[in-house]
């Protein structure tokens, strides 16, 4: 039997046959896209934005359902990350619309995109796209652009240039280029930081409505039937009651369904018997299933050294913003290696433990090769809220960042003759922190420079 529930990660294009309960919203997106070239799919964390676009809308486009335009589509999927223009170039290369997929082609394309606000149009012209074929650029997790912007004046300029690129491409009518963003609704106010972005988002916004009880029941029962199983009516009711109306719970629900399915599959010889409440309770219900499962991965690491690397990795790819919001902070594998102290094999052992098919806590998923440029990320923000150990780590990292920023600031003031040296108790606190956490320059660069002087 195949596993019909993806767990914590979003549904993918090839899983559209498992994607239930969003048919009405998929139709609404198609209707909106037939009248505009720019869509911003907005919703709370965990509301299903990525899944709706990837497993709902994209299969419909490939199937030729949108009849007011060409039925032929090329689709480039990206996330802004720490270099949005390069990531856009890479997504275009990966979509196979260029003959050459080499690193040289990537750099040429990045240069083309950086040259002017019309760079995406030039890229379309230089590609192998058949005349009249639509190009859709999907910018998933668009809120990453706001964190990227804060990393310096050069980054701020590059972020503005990237936004100009995608807006100009969606405004022009010469070439059939479409742009879709997915973005957390709590970042809507940040759009005002960029010229014309707030206006574009206001005009093209699609706010994901909450699933009603019937739609949630479809999302629970439909995939199980496709996978060859049945849900007992009392289990369906229990799940519906546990999820309530909170859209943030959808990833937690999907994870609990995956775990319940696995338990039922392993402990039920007669597969004609339905998944029932006892299977759901055995995995800890929605309240505990995810935290138990993540702890299981943590405890299966071979020794304390690997567990310490695990802690540093998760602290590095998650963050608490100034407003208290939990934020993903994806990093290239090479950066993580430096932060954890240089042990590539040990880091890969940790990553592999957390990205097995039945876990998928870390992206990219199992069987995807990891090299120095591969971006490592958690699969969903809800992991920061549901896994107790990670909540503690995020709190500790936030405290470490405050201590280091203060050290760096005091060091700079001391060098300028505007502050004295630390004395107890501040000195003792700083020394204890340094001995416990062993900060290095790569870690410190996330928060402030001047590492050698600060330490």
C-alpha cells in the first residue's frame, strides 16, 4: 500500500490525486488567473497555500483547464532564500526551457536578470519556449524576501530589483508571463517597504478561506480511500473535533494522519478493518504526535556529538523575529557545515535522520542529493510550534543572539573610546555563555560583525 498522506511537508504536483477538499478554491484561483497576470495567494501559516497552488492549481494548468489563454505552460518554481535573483535564474534553468543547464548558463541568466527590470522578458525571448506558450513563475514562501532585505544595503537593493523584475513581467502584455506568490498573511504589512508591491498584492490578492467541516472531512477520508483504506466514522469525527477551525492545524493534521496510517498498516493484519480511534491515540493524537515523532528522530542519532550538531543545525535554520514570529531561515549546506564546526559527515547523518520518507521534517527530501549549495530548511513553520524541544532551542538561540549583539556593540563602543570593559556580573554571564555555546565566526555573522573583538 502506498502512503496517501504527505505529513508535515506540502502536497506536490504529482500528488494531486491525493489532494481533496480544495476543489472550490482551485476553481476560484483558475478564474482569478484568467483575468490577471499576478496573483498573491495569502493565508496564515499552515493554511495550505503551497499545497493549494502546487497540487491544486498547477495540475489544472498543465491539463489545459484555463481556456482563455494557451493550454501550454512552462512553470518555474522558486523561493527567494538568501539570493532571490540567482534562485530565479536557477528555477528557470531547472524548468528546462534552455538548452544548456550548466553553471555558465546559470550565471549568464543571472546577469541578464540583473541588467534591468525587463530581464525576465529577455530571458523568455532567449529561451526555447515555443511561441505563445505561457511561462508561470511561482515564488513560494515570498515572505523570505523581507528577511533577505534586512541583511544589508546591498541586499535591500537586490530585493527591490527582484520585485521590480517580477512586477514588470506581470504588467506587460507582449509576452505571456504570469507570476504567483504565496505569502503568510502576517507579512502583508511588510509589502509597503517596496515600491508598487503593496498595490500589486492588494489588486491580485487571493486570501485562502478556511476549510469548512465538509471540506476537512474530504481531506481526511479522500486520500485514505485512494491509498486503499477506510476511516471509521468516529475517527473522522474525532479528527474534525481536534482540528477545530484553526487553519494553523492543517499540517499537524496531515502529520497525524500519516502517523495513524503507518500505525494501522503495521499493526492491522486484516486491511479491510478501518483506521480507528485506537490507532490515532496510539501515536499521541494531534496534541503529541509530531513532538514524539521528532524526538524519536533526535533519540535515534548515534551519540551526544550528533545530537549537539542537531541542536546547532535547527537553531541555525529557525529564528524568532523581533515581533516574536517563528521564521524559517534556510541556509546552504556549506554554511551549516561551518556553523556546526566543519564535520560534513556528521551533519549529513543528522539531516538524513530527519528527512526520511516517513518523517520529512527537513528539506530537501530523502533521495535528493545534497551538495554545498543545497539549501537546508525545515519542512514547515508548525514544527517550531509543535516540537517542544525545538521551541526551547529557538528560545535559547534568541537569547544567545541578544548576548552576542550586546557584546559586539560594547566592543565597538570600547574601540571608539565610548565604553569601558565588562565587569561582573555581566562579565561572568558572557564568559559562561561563551563556554557553553562555543560560538564561531560563521554563526556570529548572522547577527553582527566584529567577532574577534567581541570574543
